[in-house]
C-alpha cells in the first residue's frame, strides 16, 4: 500500500515535469490534477483566464455546517534556464534527503503534499463537520493574477470559506501579514534627432530621469517617516525602479524610454494615493514642458498587477488554528507578497504557512527536504482530525475565539 509520503513524492515528480513557467499555459498540469482528484470522486471546478490557456482549479471535499478551510497554492514557477543547474530542472531528482527540481519548494511541494492527503480527506468526507477546499491558482509569481480572480469566482459559486492557508514555503512557521505590490510600467514618448542639435527635440531619457528622481524622492519621504511599532522590516512603504530601456545610440536624441517600477505598500498605506501623487507630478510638471516642444510628447503609466497586502492579525482564527494544530511560535510578517492578500480582502482570515525553506526559492538546484514533506503531511493529518470534530467541541470561530 502506498504511503502518503510515497504518494507525495510521486505526485511531486509529475508536477515538476510540467514546465508551468509563470505567464505560460498551465492547462496540462491542471488537467493532470483534475483527473487525479476526479478519479478519487472529488468534484473539480476550473476558472480560466480570459485567454483560455491558464486556469485556476477549485475542489471541495465535504460539506458540514461550517464555512470551511481553503488550502491555497500556485501552480506557476519562475523560469529555469539551465544556468547553474546540475541537472534538468523539470525532472525531479532525489539525493541525500532532498528532492530537486524547479518548483519543488515554491510551491509544488505543497501542492503534492495536499494532493497526497486527498484520499484520506475523501475517505473521511462523511465525518467532516466543515468542507476542505483546494484552490490552486496561476501566475502568482508575476502579480497573483489567478488569485485576483478567486473572490469573484467564489461569489459566483456561492462558496464562503472562513479561512485560507497559503502553503508558501515558510519552514512551517506562521506568517500573518505582508506588504502589497503595485507593479507598473512608465513609457515616455519624445522626439528623435541628431544629438549635435537637440533644439526642438524632447529627450525621452531626460524626462525619464526626472520622473525616476521624483519616484526616488517619494520613496525617501516615506523612509523618513517609518510607522512606529510596525512589524514590517523596513517599517515603511517602499518604491523601486528595476529596469529601464531606451535610446538607440550616443549621437541620437532618444524619442522613447520605458522603465519598470513598483510600489510595495504597508497594509495600512494606500498605494493608489502614492501613485496619484506621482501622476500629478507628471501631469503638472513634466508633460506641459514636453508638449510645449512637441504636442504628441507624453508620459503614460500602465498598471501591470496589484497584489493587496495582508494585514497582520495576530489573534485571527487562522493564527489560532496554526497555534492549535502545529506551533505556538509567535506569528511574524514578510515583505514579499502572496496570494493571501486577495483572500483576506474577500473576508477570509488568512495565514501563510507551509513546508520547505524560503532560502531555497528561486534558486538553481531548487529543492525541498523530504523531512519538510513529512512535516506538511503531519500538519494536514492534524487538520483532518480537527475538521472531524463537532463544532461545539472547540472549532475556532472567524474572530479567533474558541466556540
């Protein structure tokens, strides 16, 4: 008889073999998971992206009188070019207690662990006093695009889970909050000409530089006013410009520039208010100067993605559940984003908690320890026992108090 650990390793090998690099189709892997669950008698629903090639997967086991718990994970992985890898990134390799492969820890290890428990969840279905849900999303790595669709999907389906566990690799430590992420592109349109006579030309790089300088000044103002007692490090909203391109040659006035930038707000800060400040500087200062020279010149800001922050709620039902089932370690926060912000904004108490180490993410020769898989399975076994308890015997209410 196959043990849950053996099943998890087999599933992980299969999941890693699907090169679901973020932004690319994930339909083959979703079809594999769908078939696996349906063969167990577990109904599956798909929620496609508008392009029809990327999908969220949602499955429910049990019903019960409570609203249930979501086990959430993303199906996409960061690219693996082969540089720095000692083996094929998309073929799982086991060595010295480690399972190597792209996505092994971030976060197909969690997906495999959760799926390996599906037979046990299904066998106990009639005993469950609350449903257990799988929510597997697409394109988390570039902006939580799949998770952004999930609240509307749940509303349409009439599903109202009370709690979400985001199975990111945290070393089985609880994280209750994180900053948000507003990802943006700035495009500056000027006019080209010979650099020997720049009169009457709009140098796109000059105006990009001024805009970047203003973004830096906004970032400095925020850094100079840290939020007292904030659990985040750094304790303020940050801005960053990460990539710039433009121009053709030293002796040509550049007519175009494009740069990528972001705002990572504290959960209590308004990223769009910060963006409005920057847009006002563009509209009031930069564009009038540019259009005084060339009417068609201008600057546009395009929003690529928005991942809301997760407010740190130390006494939430999610934190209480992890304390009851796994550890009394004080929950902490992280500065990077997860799918959790979308679930919390949809009214669910949310926690980031899963097997594997953060240090192994996004690295060549990415791996997850076999012991980490064991820990993930042990937690889910505890969760299964909890889900079979009658509500009056101590289920945790959404407020975090035991009822």
